[in-house]
């Protein structure tokens, strides 16, 4: 999963990155609130690790901004040296999902991050298969089944798996690129668009089939469930709400 680390202490941020990337998460570090804000205009993350004290803001203020500005609920884990109950209460009341006190212990950090990700993205933790209406994903065997038709997933078909697991949530181009092609790949913009078009066609992700995979201008792509009139499906909204409130 793609994780943003908002921490101005370089030693701390690199330690957090090392721990989480050792278990296959992809981390991006930000030393200031401003740099994090700028990134969010063009990027998307699955989880945020947030320090309390920043050079240009405070953790609670950043937390309020995240909850008031982002139209999707990204899980946030506070990491700080503050130990008072009132600080913990303040962070949780501001919208944080969990709280850890420095010094950070590797095993606990991994466990807390994975627990937050399981709650926020339940489809990703299905042991063998996960389904969204008539799309059936079999990650273990790299296949997708729709209307009894089995499609073998290439690496690029994992675009669809990523979009389905984030149903209704916009994914940035860099998020898709990093997940499917890798962080250091020099990928022409047209290459991603071509693969998105092929996935849309191959899996019939069209409104008349109950899905809409569309570009989000200047940002990336979003997969939505829609009704027969092409409107966003209430089912999709309900599933997202249940996942967020779990």
C-alpha cells in the first residue's frame, strides 16, 4: 500500500520508511505540511503517518485539514512523543484513527498500520477471493471471473484489481504507476491510458454493465458502480460507508 509519512525529523522519517518498506509498503516522506498539501493535489495515498510537531503547522491542525478537505476518508496514524491523555484525546477527536508514542517499536508499527489498512480496505485482505457484484477476483491464481468468463490477469490487469479495491475513490496516476509498474519506471502518459482502455474493454467496465472507469482530470482514474441510468450506485456508497465505519 502507498503511505505518506509527514515527519520533519529525517532520521525518524527514514526509520519509518525502512520499517514499512521492509513489509512491502511504498512510502513517501514529507518534512512540511506545505509539501504534503502540494502532493495531495496530484497524488493519492492509502494511509498517512503524522507527527505532532511540524515546522509550518501542528499535527492536530493537519488532521483537521485532512478530514475537512479530502472527500475520502484516508486512515491516519499519529506518531509523537507526547504522552499526556489530553494530547491523545485531542488527536483522536481531530479525526485520527490511531495513536503511537515514540520511540516506535517495529512490530507494533507494522501491526497497527496493517490493522488500519484492513479496516479501510477490507477487499484487500480476502484470503482467496473477493467480489464486487459480478466481478470475482482470484489474486492467488491471477484471474478475474465475470459472467462465468475467466480472464487471466497480466501485470497490467492489476490496474483493475487496484481500482476495484479502491472502489469509488480516485487513484492518482502516480499511485497506479507505482502499484503496477514500479516507482522508478519512466512511463509515458499514453502507456497508462492505453492499458486503462484495454482493461475497460476486456472486462466490460461500462455503465450498461454496472461499472464506470473514468479519468479524473489532472489527477488519475476512478472506478464507480453505477445504476442502469449511469448514476453512482447507492450500493457502492453503502459499501464505502460500512468500510469507513467498521
